[in-house]
């Protein structure tokens, strides 16, 4: 069966520090991968999605970037965090065109 | 531009009664719609979906209705149970994309 894992689960980072959130999917190949963010009152906002290695689409201009160095690995990064980057970050994968499945989420608090 | 809207941020329903969660969309290219359920500090889990060629899909206590002319869908939960208390997100995708666009969510509370 397919599983998705993301880490770390929680982190507290000072403003201006770098960020790296990692996500891996097991039990499938060539999945579509996504990074979403849940911020207060904003629902689930799509940040990045990828249909293959090295192929990244950015949905909103922001202080974050994403990379897909391997087929089943998706990384969310920032060189310098802002207070507004705080939120609940969710990695997700999709085996088909429509339904996506989410990881456990990562709480980021920028202080 | 919010293409998928859930105008009710919260809903409170008594156990055993019907819960109706609503969702509106603006993009006529959307052809597939989904509902997700989310508990605090967890990732959303898929509940039920519907294709635009249908107007109803049922799975146990959950039924999704789609009104294409009104660009409206709803999720009915009957009977509602305390374990249904969570945030519900509707989502939509269009034919030419691999993306899911989510609404802002509705917090459902089912009380005894």
C-alpha cells in the first residue's frame, strides 16, 4: 500500500532562518506531488505541485521554493523565513488525476 | 480570487440529525468535486467525490449533491454523529489540470 510521510511534525524557527520540510511517498511511482498550506481563515492553499522529477509549478508568489530531487521526494524550502510563513504545511500525492492524499502535516511557527 | 467558496465557517448540529454543508464554485471548467474531512493537527482525509456527469453520489451516511447550473454542491451527513465533528473542505479540479482547489472549510460540531 502507498504511504506518505513528512517531517518534521513541528518546528519553531526564528525570522530570517532557513527552512526545509521533507516529504516522501512509498509504494508508488511517478506520483503527482503537492505542497499545501493551511493558514487561519485561508483554507487549504496550494503552494507547489510537481508532475515529475525537476518539474515544479508554483501557484502563488512567496518566500518559499520547492524541489523534487527524486521521484518520490518533495522538499519545501526557504532561505529566510518571514513571520507570515507560519502555518500548517501539508504534503500530498495523487495516483490519479483527481483524488489526492495528504500527509500528517508540519506545524511551522516563525518567531 | 476564490474559485471554491464555503460561505459558512461553522455549523452546529444535534446528534442524529442531518448535517448539510454547502460549497459554491465559479469556474465552469471544474469537472470533478471532492469533500475532505480534517481533524486538528492532522492531514485531511478523502470522504467522497462526484463527477460533473452525475448529480448525486452516496456512500453510507454521506451523500454529495451537485447542481451544475447553480455551480453548487452540498454534502449531507445523516445521521450525524459526534465523531463527525471536524472541518470539512470541498475541492474541485478542472479537466486540463492536476490541481485541486480547496474551499476555506466549514467547522462542523455535532453535539449530543
